[in-house]
């Protein structure tokens, strides 16, 4: 699996870089509302960051209503 490069800019927190990368994945793949995102562990390996960083990024996306997280089921693209 090829690891996409995170855009690391001065002053940009690592979780924010992961958040932007996940948003890019959503746009590139043209996921439909309700589709599952990769598991947290897969995102962790893909971006080379800790699981806590992935969870923080997903938390931001959840608060912005971009994704919905369901314990034991996964993270899904939000249905508008």
C-alpha cells in the first residue's frame, strides 16, 4: 500500500493534516453518503501517525458533520 504524503505546513497540527488528507480521500474517491471510510487502524498505517491522531482528525470531521462514527461499526460519510 502506498502511503500518501501528508502536507506538513508550519503551524498546522498533525491531526489537521490528517483531517485534510481524509477530506481529499473522500473527494477523490467520490464516496456516496453512507459509505464506510477505511478503519482507524488502516488510516493510521496509511498516514504513518498514531491512532490518537487519527481519532482526533475524525472527531473534527464528525463535529463538522462530514462523517458519522458508530462504535463497533466504523466511520461513515454523513448523509445530508
